[in-house]
């Protein structure tokens, strides 16, 4: 009986640990995705994907650069 309780405690701890670990890991991946840097096709400036303008499958830092090429 004591062994069963001990096993249940260990399993519970492992499940809790994996959920906690996955939560932190997912948060880190999401943060990395939003901060992925891409190079502007026109002026070679690096900008984050969120701030970039995508035209014809290429990344540009501004509307001016996007209209240049
Ligand atoms: Zn540019």
C-alpha cells in the first residue's frame, strides 16, 4: 500500500514536472518565433519578421524598399 502511494506520488511529480517543463519550453519557442530576424532584400538591414513587409516571398524593412525592387 505504501509502495502504491509512493509510486502515485512519483508519477504525479513526473507529470507535473513535464507539464511545467513543456509550458516553459513552449513560451521560449513562441518568443523565438516573434524575434526571428530576416534580411531586407533591398538594403540588407535585419528586421524582425513581425516588422517586415513580405512581397513576392521576400522580406523588406519598409514599404520604400518593397517598392524599389
Ligand atoms: Zn530595406
